[in-house]
C-alpha cells in the first residue's frame, strides 16, 4: 500500500504550479490516494491558459484552439480522448465546437484546412501539384518516425523538409502553424514535435469548448476538491532545498516550508534549476527566447457580418517564414489570427458581440526594458498597428477597417511581459526552453519537470505531460 | 472469492476507467487489447484500482499477467485469497 503521509506538513507529492500540467498530474495522483499539495504563485489557476475579466467581459488568456479534436477520420487515436479517460472527464462534457475552416496564407498563396484531413491533402495537391508524391513520402516518413516515444531524436524539421520536398514554399507553409503552436526553438522545430503538432492540427483538428478554458479548468478543480488535494494560491515557491541526491523541501516566499517524498515542478526547466539555488552547477536547460504579443478586439455583431467565416489564419507576408525573437518590439511579417466565434455550427441567432485575436512574435528584452509610461504608450501604439495589419489577412479586411473600428468597443493587449507574469518563464518564453526533458527526470531522483519543458506543449500537450510524469515517475513505482 | 468474481471485478474496473467501451461481448480467453481500445495507461489504471479498491499490489514486471480476463483471474486469485485470510 502507498505509505500515505500523515504528518500535517509532509506530503507524498508537492506540485509547483497550477497550470494545466500541474492540475492534471495532481488529479492523477489524488485519484489513487496520494497526499498532494499544489503551490501556485498566482491567485487563479490555469497558468498560461487562464482567464480574466475586463470591462465586464470574460477573456481566455490563451485559448485559440483546442487541438487534437477526435475527428471522424482520426478516430480513436486522438490523445485528447486518452487524457479525458485518464482524468475521468467525459469528452462530451467539454461540448466541443469544431472549427469552420482555417488557412495558412503566404503572400498570394493559401492552403486551407478543416477537421477532415482528406480536404487538407486535396488542398496541398491543388496548390502544389508537383509535390504530390514527395508529400506522400513525407507523410509516410512521419508515421514511421517514433515521434511519441520519450527518446525520440530531436532532429531539425527544416533540414528534413528541405530534403524531402522540392518546393520550399510548401515547407515554409507547414512550418508556420506548427512552430506557432509549439516550437521553443528559433526558426525551426524539432521533428518529433513537428509530427505531434501536425497530427494535432491537421490529422485530428481544431475545436473549442463552448465555455472556453473554464470547461477544462472547472472539472479539474472540482475533482481536486473531491479528492482532497490541497491547493495554495498566492504561494510562490522561493527555493527548493536539496542534499545533492534528493530534494527535501520547498520554501515559500513567506518563509513557510513543506516537505515531501516527491516533487513535480511545472514552472520550467531553467526556472526550476534557479529555485534549486546551486550557483556552481552548470545549467542543463538553454534559455528560450520566442515570445509573442496578442491584441484582442471585442466588436458588435458577428464576424460573418464582415464576411469573415474562417476560424484561424496563420499568415506570413513573404514566401520565407521567420520564427524568432524579432530585432524590434514586434514582428509584423507573420502572425496568427483567431476568430473564436467561428467555432461551432452557424446559428441563426443574432450574436451580440464577438472577438478578434491577432498574435505576432515580440521581443521580451525590448518590452521589459521600457519604463512604465513608455510601456503603456508602446502597448497602445502597437495594439492599433497590430489590429490594422491583421485586417489585411481577412477577406476585404482593409476596406472594412473603418466599420470594424466603429463597431469595436473594447480592446486588450498582452505583451511578452504578461507572459512572464503568468508563467514566470525567463524571457517570457512562450514555449519555454529549447532544451526539453521528455520523461521529466532531473538529476535529483525525486524531482521531476512536467509540462512545457518536457516538450509537450499546448493545452493537450501540457495535460498529457503532467499525466505522464504522474504515471511513469510516481504511480508505477509505488 | 472465485475466478468468476475476479473477472467481474476486472470488468467493473474497466467500465469505470473506460466508460466509452462496450464490454458486453468481452471474451475471457482473448487478450483485452485485441477486443477493446486499451493502452498501457489504461492497464496502469486497472492496477491502481486493484490497489485502491482491494489492497492488491501488482508489481510493474507482472502487469502482463492482466492481459486477458482468464490470465487476470489466474494471477489475482491467490492474491485475493491471501488478502482475505491475512
Ligand atoms: C496567447 C496564447 C495563446 C495560446 N493558445 C493556445 C491554444 O490555442 N491552444 C493550445 O493548445 N495552447 C495554447 N497556448 C499554449 C498553452 O497555454 C501552454 O502551452 C500551456 O498552458 C502550458 O501549460 P503548463 O502547465 O505546462 O505551464 P504554465 O501554464 O506556464 O503553468 C505553470 C504555472 O506555474 C506557476 N509558477 C511559476 N513559478 C512558480 C513558483 N515559483 N511558485 C509557484 N508557482 C509558480 C505559474 O504561475 C503557472 O500557473 C497559448 C499560449 C498563449 C500565451
């Protein structure tokens, strides 16, 4: 039987961070009777995928798309089904609304996709007829590659696509959505992550729970309550104490200390190493540097009133995709547009208001060095520029710019500094360090990394990562 | 406790962890994986539920013993019996 801890401040497992990875691993461990404590710096759960209210409206921080929709053609293979089963949250309870259709737009060239993979294949064939055989060969190579195993080799996707495809534009157009949905590397993505995201976006598909991220966060927190898992909010961990082999306790900013048999940290690899306070030990995680800015407009009516019926648009101005920290505050050359109101069936009921979200690469260092006054000024300036620029990629968007402006009654923008605030990631790195540790192990036998720096990113990835660490590092060894 | 009881216990656990699977026609002598959509994560859950509900420990090296209902019954029966007399 598990030796369940009884001393009041000693736990079986302490989890740092109440993001999706932390909450998911806590549910797994609590489910089988372990005494678990979650320590979270913020006052809300969800981490990068949280929610807030502004101007009387609810906003999701990070939900553009729930990937891995178990579409008809992808059947039971979707990891989303696996994680629902593991957490015992019925998939139906999420009330998933499917995307209408989405697009990758490079200059004059468009590739459209929806939740039917065959449609995407036909689009690739239509736009790149000469690539048909090579693309099929690439797809077979991707199926054969052990992308989902913990020791998958992190080779360069750019190199592979360069070898396999004849037309570099197709390679660039495949890199764009996959990098945006989960690459911590500059201007590239490692091949296993590319395959996982390709499957997640194209083979499975995009959806959105009708209630947004709360549809996932609420059942998770309800379950934790039921299972008696303790959760302390507003409780930043200041340091993790070790004796060189094992971790013994964590200490909060306010000085409180907690001991435990196992520790799971979801705040990032490098950030966890910093908490270990071992100044002479070389860091094993590199510093990530890819961050973003996102501007949101709330407008009257429905996107269809403007003729905009797509859900997500990945856009790039030229035929060369550049994915890195820009040299200026914001890189307008590429980005992602999301119209969350275009999930779900077209209903005739009149929509009172809708949202437009536009995301671009941004430079953390430049944003963080601004004085408070300058920061607010730049934020205001870029908010407008970003929204105007985004309209270029929507059908007849530019000509509707005045109308759109008049109908917009609330805007909000978050910068790389906001991401740092929500995740504590160094550099506001959206997807953490380019160094990943898939099995979550560290040099300390009872300390594990989960979530972003395992290399499993996005909502589904973070949750699966948290589950995998709970299962393979703790439950299997009880 | 007999083998049939144990098969039912395992089936009940599967019904709990995989409510979307149809268990009505499951055959005892055929591997569960061949009849149902179960993966290694699901087998871990069967093991964890046996521990939680019945106090039975299955070491990781022996997870394979649970591959069919028959093999589970054969493997678990002595464990249930020794638990009952302990
Ligand atoms: C704008 C935006 C849009 C996104 N859109 C999507 C999308 O559409 N689909 C998708 O799948 N993914 C999306 N993502 C990515 C997704 O949000 C993340 O990959 C995922 O939420 C990461 O989860 P995590 O649990 O690994 O980490 P986090 O969410 O970063 O959780 C870590 C937690 O640890 C806490 N913490 C940090 N340091 C400490 C400390 N010292 N003590 C205590 N607690 C601490 C943090 O406060 C945080 O709550 C988006 C992200 C952004 C920013």
